[in-house]
């Protein structure tokens, strides 16, 4: 159970900025009870503070809800509307961590998600994929990178996204459970960062 920074190869303590070019904020939801529709948000920003003790690390992130992309312009317009995300009134979604727990061979990131003005606790399963250097960085001090994968699930109705299209044969058009998959690459801010161990 990785509770010490030396158990995470190359672990660096410092402040990191999420790189949107090399990161992905994705989600998936059941459609017609028979398939899974996937989407992503293309505009977001965030900060990760990795502490000397990984369990004291912190994460904050903000997502531009208008940047939703499911591969269908018509569907994306519907999602931006008042029946779903209502981006005119609630342009962003935010996540703020409240703690980190070791769990098996990974971690659980506890935090609060705010969507459409509603805040709920949402834990995410967190995997530290590694720490390394970008050989194409303009200078060595700016080359440190960290990679993480986070997964979780929310009930969209908990956040007021309560569209409920009933199907003639039973069931609903859109599932209530939404799976979250985050692939994050972050860049170390040059003024901070120390190798733990």
C-alpha cells in the first residue's frame, strides 16, 4: 500500500499546472439502455499540489461547460441548454479535493464537485502513472511532468441534471449514472519541486 513518497517512482513534491493539451476530461452515460455514449470537455484548467506526504496533496480544477464535445453538434447544443448543463447560468464546473487516502495499490481522492450550483462529495479512484522529464521543454527547470488517471461515478440527478425521457417499452432515454475518466498530465511550476525520499 503506497503511503510513502519513496514508493512512487520519481515522486516530486511541488505545485503543478494541468496541461490541457496532454490531458483529457471524459465521461460516459448509458443511451437507450443499450449503449454507452462518450463525451469530453475540451477547455479546463487546474492545479495539483503534491506534498512531501502524498496523502496531504491537493487538487483544484475548473471546467468550461460550454466546451462539451460528444461528436454531435446538435447533441452538444442540447447539453448546453437549460434542460441539462444550462451553461448560461452555470458556465463552469469545479472540483476541490478534501483529502487523499491510500487504498490497495492506489489512492482515493476525496473531493467536492460543484455543478449547476449544487455541491456534492465525489470520490475519485486515483492512480499515479509516473513522474518524468519532457525532453522538448525549453529549459530543464520547466521539463518536469506528472501523470495521473482518475475515475469515478456520479448520479446526474444529484446535480439537477434531471432530464427523464421515458422509453415506450420501459426504461429511460438517458442513464442517471455518469462515469468519469480523467487522464491528466501536469507540468511542474519552475519555482517549486523537490524529489522526495
